[in-house]
C-alpha cells in the first residue's frame, strides 16, 4: 500500500472580497484518479480547490482556495507520502495587492498588476526524497510531446501525462504517459475513469513497484 497525494481542481486568487481569477478545471480528472488509486489499494489524500465534483468517500480531502494554500497543504501531506500526482490546474497569477473593499467601477476600466504564484509540483519535485515520486500533467496545443517532456524535466517529475485541450471540463480525455527517459508507456483515450485506471497502471508499474 502506497500513500499518494493528488492535487485537484482549480485555485482562486482574489482581487477584492468578491472577485477572483480562476480557470476552468472541474476536478473530474482528480476524482477519477483518486478512485483508481483507491482501487489499486493505496491510501489517498486529495488537496482540492473549490469544485462541485464528488470525491470518493474513502479519500481524505483537504479543501483549499489559493495556490499558496494548495502548496502548503500539499507539502504537509507529501512529507509522509510516497508519491504526488499533480492533477490540479492552479491559478498561475495573483494580484500584487488584494483590495480589502469591493472595487467600484469608475468608467475607466481596471489595470491589474499580477505576479506569479508558486508552482506546486515543481517546488515539491525539486525537494522530494530519493524514494518519493511526482507525476505531472501537461496540457499543450502545439509540439505537444516535446513540450510535455521539457515540462517533466523542468518540474523534476518522474512521469508526465500529456493531455489534450479538449480534456478541460469534459467527461473524456486522451493522453500519453511519458517516463523520464522519454519512453511512451501508455496512449489512452476514453472516459476519464478509464483513462485514470490506465494512468494508475503505469504509476503502479514504473513508480510504486520501483520504490
Ligand atoms: O505549467 P503547467 O501549468 O502547464 O503545468 C501543469 C502541471 O503543473 C500540472 O501537473 C499542474 O497540476 C502543475 N502545476 C502546479 N502548480 C502550478 C501550476 C501547475 O503544481 N502553480
């Protein structure tokens, strides 16, 4: 039995008490991966941004809002875990300042000054223990395989799942599973539950049984 942490869903970065930046992630891939991970007999902790998807009852769920909160909760859970699957789509930018009151319209538009948020899997990939492993996801629209491999290396991942843009907010997914040496160990498409089982099979074979 391995202990596996899964990040899932979007994060939010508030501009003022009512407005925020986010993205279109539903958490469905995270939920499907959690279900598949449990079916393989592993213990699952999901660090989730705000979603309406239902996670499996047997998974521990830690709810977060911002990317920094997701990093903090994931770091804590990963300390006593064997592996991390980064299925979340964290918001990559946050406002330099958060207004404490609701911004009023002035008729002149609004200039936002944004700074980058931390990258969760890159941060934890760079500091993982030799026996720990990290799996990332990559969503690209051109040079898909090459960019996924570059991303895996840059974020210190042991495996990357390269998926198509159609995956966002869809029930289906079409992915390639790629290892550190560039070998493609899976080409999967279909409902997210089935794709998640195929991904877990490769994680089991190449990462869980290796460590
Ligand atoms: O760079 P990009 O967002 O395309 O990378 C996607 C991968 O990185 C996913 O595994 C996602 O969960 C992870 N990620 C992260 N923290 C961020 C942005 C992306 O862990 N701030």
